[in-house]
C-alpha cells in the first residue's frame, strides 16, 4: 500500500494499477496515471478503448475491480464523498430539465453543494461571463441548442469551484463553431481559474490544441503518454503518405532499404514512410514505387499528427475501431 503525503503535495489525479472488469472483459486493464495540479490532461482513444470507464471510476460512479485511485488527494473508494466535493463533472449526455431555466438549474446545483444564496448569485454572475452563456440563463433549457446545453452543463459543473474538472468528450456532436467556442472556454477555465482538467476525446485536433499532456489508451491500457509535441516527434520528423491501388508485395521492404527511411507502415492501401529528411527522401520513394510497378493515386509530404502516433502504437487509425465501450 502506498504511503500518502499531505494533500497539498499530491498529484491532482493518480491511479495505480486501475482495473475495471465487466464479466470476463477488462475494459480498463492496469492503468497508471499521474496528473499534476493545474494541468490539462488529454485522454485519447476510440470508442471501446476504456476512456469513459476510467472517468467513471475517477468520479466515483463505478468501483474499481482492482488497483487504487486518488483525486484531489482523496481515495475514490474509501472517501467518495470527499472526491465529489472537490470535482466537477460534465459527461457526454447532459441531464438537464427542459422545463427549468438555466439559472434555476445553477441555483439548484449551488444549493446541493451547500452554497448560500449570496454565494450562488455571485457564482452565477461569474459563470455567465466565463462560459459565455449570456441572457440564455434566463430562458428555458428546452429552447437551447446543443452547444448551449453543453455550456450550461459546464457551468453547472463549476458552480462549487471544483479543484478538478472532468470533461468526457465535451464537443461530440457539436458543429465546428460550437466546438471552437468550447475549446476557448476550456482554455480560459484552466488559465484564469487554475482548474485541473481531465479531458477525454476522440478528436485528435482537440487533444493537440488543448492538452498539456496526452495519454493514449487502447484496449484498456495506456500505450503512449507525453506532450503532443513529444508524441509527434516520436513518430519521426517527416511523413511521406502514399495512396496506392493494387497489391503491395515486396514494396515495404524496398522502401525500408532507402537511406534515411526510419519506418514504413502499410495500412488499407496507404503507405506511411517516416524519415528525418522528407524533402530529400520523397523523390527516392517515388522512384522506388515506380520501379516496383505500384499504381500511386496520391503522394504527400507532411509533419506527423497524433493520428500517426495512434497508428504507430495501436496499429489502427482512430476511425478504424467502431466497437462501443462496455459500461
């Protein structure tokens, strides 16, 4: 058993060997995490990877099958009440009463956390500006757009000034404009209030734009972790992406033999060539493909993305896995 220090010295979130099973299936299989106070941590993975199950354990909605977890210095199993008082949670589906106004929902949330009437009014005033919700707070939720519902749910999660905020795929289903507004609000919450944010997402660009560090989870296990820049550098400085038709017999080995090629992956008719010197190598790749008789539909040179990282560590791109997560 670990020896816990004073709360002020602890990570905002920490797990040790965290496991959650559903029958014989381990949806989360030995996850170790450490998130520093004030950090935005991006938890990246496709549906079925274990993201939401991990979050539900951290916010005390699910009990771990094994391992331990602490949030804001409190054990999620032995002190779930202490955890709940110190966190805010905005899950994928916002459970909002359509017959109440936004302000009524926030007042109820404040009362549930024991805030006084004066404190509630001050918090609503602050959140009205912070979450850019404006006069909509005085309208019935039934008339809200999807983006407005997400912002109200976020405001509700912040009513009691939580130390740690959990956002579970906060922009899923939103249009591009609403998604950008949500990104701005998340950054502002972190920078102005110093809130630690644990953000799960399927969107690679979202993790890249928002997160100080990213953890990639696949089949219940953390398979890569680091800053977005570190993860992308781990793939290689440049990538040559080739879309092809027909068989690729022998071409991967031929490309790997080219000087300065560090890695070659073939996936669904697409070749990915990693190299530290793309401008010099791209011509050699094109010649090798022509000599091999490979029909090329497109050839591009670009820098790595988090999708390339995901492909390297899991063998799949984010959109390839369609299974729904057990929970």
